[in-house]
């Protein structure tokens, strides 16, 4: 019975968040429109003059994969890391924190919502991109890329959990500080370029970013038709990273929660 | 409690369905003491305005503010316990400490015999709170907010929704209004929804943190009558913080006066008046603190 009520509680966050999206539909439409335009403009770089016409299709796909994956990973990261900021802004943070649920249930609910929401948004952007560039991608390759997406998700949720402590520690500046972590991942993960072009001193960071492996594997699947067996090394790294980052994120979050309860930072206005 | 409210509560006891206990809750012990605070202290550090300089790395200086200062009190099971005091006196901090949202610096707080620091998860099943700000997802309707609350409190959604609609109806909120976004509701209505949310989970300890502050007279009366009704019909202990002396006198079995984090007087409203040799709680406040209650209210409205 206890497990059922924890699952019910986890679903509360998913249901609530989707209902909020419905109420903020105009905002959603604007963000989605911007995401689509962003993916299209990035894809169009692949059609510029210096690139040989026979290579353009491949380059467009390379860039579009980056845009789509970064879009999905950003949603995961932002939804998890902003869950505290959002509740503080709405003024419900104290109610959620004094509810009789385990913190892991609360955060798992937010992560589940992030995955479902990210998939919805990415699918819409993907459809727009396929239509705009008249792309034809083998469904088998898309399926492999989806496996990569799922395998990489826990690692990004773990990073999101770690970033979510910033708004707990600093109500005024924490939310903005999460962009530093997100920006660093964008810089070092080879979202729109190969990580080999990064300066030598930045390359070690690319090796510890889960984004690097997720993008490498997704591109290998979509551009070269690599199957799951060939992608096993990257998938294994992503899985291990997730296995380390999720418990680490939860542990750090629990420390930050204790700090917030000691210093009175759970309040709406800091 | 005045006769009019008592009559109303008795009548309500006949008509109100007493909600059943939520599923699989840790049971409260049979103790007669709902809350026991012993020498509880809580302080915060606040930035000093204009103190940023190169000497402190532009981080600024911080001053220590003692919000709760060696508070010791016992709240008996089933009573409405009032906490009276001006803004910044420590009322809300005390409520937050009892509701497991803050950790005390020193001292202990027990809720039905369980320590709030050690057993916060268990205690959270027994309590709910109504704060001065009706804190909701304002774009969502009352029902959507209450569905969310039902789920996180482990109630079957349908049961929670039915119970909440029953309470909302009792408080004068129509079904159609219950399905419209809360941002379209008046503050009085939002506060009634907050009360429905708190009571939907059948708490045995209800923390009412200035539930009627800023409400219009009609909403205020509705809320006060409902609090009296809940007292008559439920096995619930209530802590009520308020600025309203009449409210404290009407509803509370006992009242503590808090000033600068310290409890300076604690008794029944009648007992306090007798101690101070006066017939109004405003005068009682003046006798114990040396501060005129009208001045306190005027300061707060500035």
C-alpha cells in the first residue's frame, strides 16, 4: 500500500505539471516555435556554400541531431533543475516540502514529467525539421537513437538534481547559476561540432560530459547506421554515469534541503 | 468560545460528515499533549543594508536575528491554541518549526510525542497548514490543486476530491467556481480553498498561520465559523496565529502572547484579562509588552 501511495504521489507531479502546461499554453507555443526555428537555422548552416553539395545532407543531419538532442537534454536538465525555482515562484514550495512523501518520490515525479515532456517537444521539433529539410531517416536508425536517448536520460537527470540545489542554496541567484552548468555542458559536449576541435585544456571536460557520449552514439546511429552492439561502449558509459549521478544528485539534494531547513531558505521570498 | 459560535458548531456537528482517516497513516499516540516545545531557539542571519565593501569581498555583513527565543509551551490535544503577536514577533517561525519546515537551533519540539527533527516524515502525515498567503498554483483550478494535494497526501483522488468539494460547498464555493482557475478567485475564496486543502487530509494537528488576515468581513466570519465547526466535529488540535484580538478571544481555548521571539504570557483569554486586570486583550497586550496594539497594527499597515 505504501508503494502505491508513493507511486500515486509521484504521478501527482506529472499530472500537475502537464495541467500547468495546458494553462500556460501560449508560453508553450512561443517556446516551441523558438525551438523549431532554432533547429531549422542550425540545420541551414549545413547548406551554406563552403560545404560540398554532396556532403550537405550529411552535415544538415549532423547539426540537426545536435539541435534535437540538445533540445531534449536541455528540457530534462531545466525541468529538473527548475523544479524548486518554479515552486518558489508559485509559492507552493513549503506545501510540497511538508507533504508526507519521500524526497526521492518528489524528484522522481519531476524526472518522469521531464522525460515525457521532453519527448513530446522533441517529437514536434523532429517532425518540423523532417518536413522542412525533406529528410528521410530509416525508422530502424531512429529506434537506435531513441535507445541512446533513454540510456542517456538518467545522467542528465542526475546533473539536473545537482543543479536543482542551487535555487535551494540561493533563492535570488540560484536559478541563474544553473545556466552556468548547462552552458558548460553545451560547450564541451560537441553538440554542433566534433569535440576534437576544442582547445586541449577543455578536452578532458568533454570526456566527463555524458552529452559527448550521447551525441556520439546518436550520430553514429542516425548517420552511419550503427547498431546497438557497436554502440555498447558509449551506452555503457552513459548508463554508469547515470548510476553514479542520480544517487549523487539525491544525496547532494538532501544535504541542500537540510541547509535550507536550517537557514530558512524554503520560504517563498528567501 | 462565545455562545453563538458554540451553537453553530453544535448544529454543524449534526450535519457535517466526519471524514474518515486517510489510508495507512502512522497512528498518533494516545497522549493528551499535542505539542510540547522545550526551550526552542531559532535565529537567522540577515544582510546588513549598505555593508558591501572590498573588505568583506563585497559579500556584505550579516546580523543575527533571534526569531524564537527559548520558547517552552504545551498544547493540549483538541484545543485551539492562539499565538498573538505583531509582525516579526516569531509567530510564523514557530509554526514553521512545528510543521517540520525549519530545524531548531536548540531545544526540542515534540508533536504527539515524536521529535520534529527525528520523526519529520511520520509527523507530516498528521499535520497540515494554512498560511497567510493562500499558496497555490494559481493558473490551476481549486479542484486541480486539491487533486494534487490528495495525491501527495496518499488519498485516493476521488475520495479527496469529494471531500474537498464537500468542504468547499460548506464554505460557500459553488461547484462551477471550484473548476475555474484560482487566479480568478477573490483572496477570501482562495483562503477558503486553502482551508479545504488542509482539512481534506484529515490532519490531527492544523496549523493556521493568520488564516483571516486581509479577508473581507464576510469571508473572515465564514472562516472563523468553519474553524469552530471543525473543532466541534473533528479530533483536531489547532494552532492559530492571528493579529485579530476578537478572533483569538472567540476561537481560542488558550492564548500565548509572543514578543521578540519570547512567550511573555500564556493563559485562557479570560485568565489573561484577569492577570492584567482588564477586560480587553488589547489592554492585556499593552500591559505585558508596553506596546499599544493600535500602534502595532498601524506600523504593519504602513
